[in-house]
C-alpha cells in the first residue's frame, strides 16, 4: 500500500463552485497481486464555506462474480441498469461473510416500506 497527499491529479467533480487552486488529493494504491492493483483518489474540499464535502474515485479491475451498484463489468452496459442489478443481487446487498469489508452489515432497506429502487424506470421517467 502506498499513500500520497498532494495537489497533483485531476479533479473528480468540477462542479459545485469549488476553488480548484485549493485542492488537496489523497492517492492510495493497493497492491493486490494484479498488474493494475487498486487505486483510490479522494478530493476533500474545505475551502469553500458551506460547501465542504469529499469526492471518491475508485479504479480497479473486475473480479470474478463481481456485481453491484456499478454493474458487473461484463462490457454490456444494457444489463447494468438499476433494476437489472437488483434482480441479480437482490435488495439486501452483499451477504454477511468473508467478502464483507466491515464486521457488521448495515440494513439496505427497511422492511415493509416503499422503496424508490423498486420503482419501474418508466414510472421514474414520467
């Protein structure tokens, strides 16, 4: 793992009225045995009063059976739509187990409540 904190690198989000001259970027490179590794870039904005936030960008290679919010990395954008992903992975997210990053799982949805993620795209577009 290597980490740098500096002003080099492209901005993740150029909207929002931030002063790009005040950027500070955290770069993390994680070696995972692949040629590409995993890169994480974090832009932290604190110089614009009332507009403090962070942007995250994660660059990584596809892993076998990877699926979720960003799709399944099979090169077919048509099957990465919100409802298609939910049909493949379900509504409760990653199951608890060794693939979980954290020791406890946060509920994705509250039981017996409407969820906008279940709304058909045609209704969302109306």
